[in-house]
């Protein structure tokens, strides 16, 4: 959660700086679109590599952390 807050705060600080360095009617919308795109790309998760002892999961198999009852 702290990493998310740091990325968000840092990107918006950069966006604020760009908007104040280059005042203009189209700078702010472009910066906001760039911030949204960057946050979307940064928030993507990479699949964890399979370990040697784990069997490969099938395409339709669902994994869960809940205990069977």
C-alpha cells in the first residue's frame, strides 16, 4: 500500500510540475491522460514463476486459499 501511495504521489507531483512549467490549455488534459496511463501500466502484476515442486495448472482450473470443508 505504501508503494502505491508513493507511485501515485510521485506521479502527481511530476504532473503538477509539468503543468506549472508549461502553462497552456491542453497541457493539463495531456498530463492527466499520461498519469492515468502510467498508473494503469505500473499497477499491472506479473505472474509468479512456477516452482519445481508445483504441478502446472490447467487453463480452467481455479485455485483458492480456502480450506475444504
